[in-house]
């Protein structure tokens, strides 16, 4: 039975003096629409895998409306070793019972809250009040950007306010209501350490940039044959532009398809790998541009390198929106790790990530996309060379090992060093 009595400062965990601290990653949504996407191959699992490369014991605790054991499917190879504790909930409206279950499950010396949300960071801060564990906050999205960003205002009528508060499914019963997202942004400074993955979020919230790492052994182009992959997926007759992810309006797929209208080359196909878990946007694209799109649908994460091997060109045509600027497109390093030519837009940190190892055009510019596609295939040997350079850059800067090293340094400097100092003061209060 866990001891949940408040602990005085003298009982602050000292285990870090003799071993790596155990880290509990708190995830508000472990369902297939949340952190369970791509078999769990998203940011919180990358954090966990990277921490494991540096010897940190890791557990992940979170909620799911899909029930225990149904959220991940086949897990990535390293993620399979992360201890998972899923708390089934009947709806997104978290009650005291579910929150209590989460607190009972947390056993880490350090609590790592994934996302700037009340249902993760807010609960981590509440847990710290009683258990005095350091809290790290990871910000991988500007959550309020989905609700108008800085323009958002909650201005209900008296009747609407009463409904939002009193009804069992009232909007304000949801911990992650935009109003609460707005409030919790004021608490970022309460974290002992903030991590993020791009300069847009760092400039807004501060913290240390920890880029998303890639399993470069799994995503190793030497292990796959492009010709065999194209044959396996029925793509042998095409020049394949591949978008390995869930299409959303801000991701610019419509701009790319408009560029393909301009080119009007029947052997040029956009292969979409995946689909939106939120709506039927990908079906809307397919209905409008059936002549350009081949939709492979969702693929097991372990098969993604084989799928990406079939691409001639990976496309990341993000639009210039706050939502896009606040993201680190995982599809970018998918292609880079597999030594694929990359065509992307100048949005957010994409130019920095590529650093000359890919092709860039302006956002929201289909004509530039069309011209660059033509130029790439006119000198495809140069494109392949850029792909090889992108692979080398991934090994140096965007591998799981690189991610783990950066995380370890941040934790040692901002958390463990403070634990050493505090314990020294407690044990030797009169020493200089």
C-alpha cells in the first residue's frame, strides 16, 4: 500500500544520490486518439525511450476512455519496456475517483507531465503539494491555439454559465476546457524544469529544447529495398510523394494536391499513410482528388520504415499557422532517418531541422511546390545525396541517444543538482 501522507522537506527523495531517479510520465490521454497513435510512437513514448537510454527507470500513467489494454496495439520496440498504467474512465470528465487512482499509481522520484493541460500538468502540481516530488513539464503543442490562441475569451451568458457548471456533461466539468487551458499557462513557472521541442514554444513558454528522437536502428535504410517496398504496396508504376501522417488542414496537403493539379502528371501520386483519428478530413481529400491520391491507411509502427522506403520524396507542406509553428513534424525525421529526399515549407523550425539537407519552399505556395517537384526529379541523384546527408544529420542530432543525452543533462542540471544541494543542506545545516 502506498503511503500518501504528506512528507516534510527532510523526506524529499534522496535516491538520486545513488542511482538514476525513477520517472513517472503523466499522460492525460492514452487512447488511440491520444498518445496511443502510431502504436504509441509519439512524443511521450519517445521521452520514455530516450530516458531509458540513459538508465532512468520509467513508468507511464494516464487515462483512457477505451479501457485497459486497448490503447496501443503493437508497441514500438523500446516502448514495450515502459511500464504502462492505464486508468479506464467512462468519459473525458475526470472525477475525484479517477484522479485518486492516478495518484496511487505514481511511484516516481520525479513526475514528468506531458502537455500543458490541467489533466496532466495540473494534476502533477496537485500531486507535488502532498508528495513533494519535482515536476517536469513537457510542452509539445500550444494547446490554446486550437481555440483561437490569445484571442480566446470565455464570455457565457448567465444561463450558459449555469449549464456549463451544473450539468453532468457541462463544458466546465472538463478539466481541459479552453478557459482552464488559458489559466494553466500562468503556472508554467511552477515547474522545476520545462522541456519542449521547438523555438516557437520555447519563446512563448521558456524551457529547454529537446528535439524528438528517432529509433535509427529501426529506421535504417540499409535494411529495406525501395523497389521491393514499392512492389509490395502496389506503387511500382509511380513516382511516390509520401505523406506519412494524419492529414489536417494546417498540414498543407491541399496545397500539395493543388501543385499536382498544376503539374498534371499521371505517374505522380501522393501516398497518404495514416488517417485522421478526429474526423473524415482524409476522406474529403480523397473525394476531391482521387486522381492524385493513394491512401494506404494506418500501418503498424514497426512497418513504417518499409512503407517509407517506397517513397521517392517525403513531403511536409505545413501551412503558416500557430498550430503548425508549434509542432515538430515526426514525419520529417521519419524521412530523414530513411535517407529520403525531403520537400518541406519554411514553417517553424523545419529549416533548422533540415539545415540544408532537404528542399524548402514558402508556405501556402502551390506554385512553388510544383516547380520544386519538377526540379527534384530533374536532378534526382542530387536529391538522393541530400537524403544521405539528412540521415547523417539524424544520427547526430535526432536519434533517441541524442534525445536521451539532452534530457539527462537537463535533469541533472535542473533537478538532481537541486536534490543534492537540498539534501546536503538538510544533513549539514551549518556548513558553508
